[in-house]
C-alpha cells in the first residue's frame, strides 16, 4: 500500500481508524495524496500536534481501498477537491471539509468542535 510519508501519524486501515476514533475524544484525519492541495494541510497538522495535546492527528492515503470509510461517508458527499478532512468527537463525525485549508481555517474548526471553553461560552 502506498504510504504518504508525512511527519503526521499515518493510518492504513479502516480498523486503525476505528481504533483511533474509539480511543481518543478528538481526532482530525486528513485523507489525501502528496500534492499541492494536501501538503499544506499536513504541515498545519504537524505544527498543531505540538500545541493541541487534546487532539489526535492522522493522515491516510486517499487512494487506499481502506480509505473508503471516509471517502464514501455521507459528510463527504459532493466533495470535489483533495484532501478530505474529517473531525471526530467521541467517535462521531462532527465536521468535514474538502480542499486546502490554512492554519486559521483548521484552528477555527478545532476550536469550534473540540474546545471546552468555546462550548461553555456559546
């Protein structure tokens, strides 16, 4: 199976994804390739890993048959651009995006979906 070889934790199977989202409250998974739309998102994830200890970050190859668990998810219906990024809270999909995302866009989603203080202040 083709690996992405990023510095972010890489998962290869649907079972690994299930384990990751079952064992961690907050998970961001980026499904992509080594291309110009995906690499900036991997870089953002790598940078945020150090700051956001409450979030588990992972990447998965878009072309893997195992990635169908995300590719075919209803939250991704209509997505056209890579990468597909899924955000899981306590095992459930809470947000999904497609195409390139910058640091501000990713941190806004993380704050909105995973931050305790934002939930309390809402």
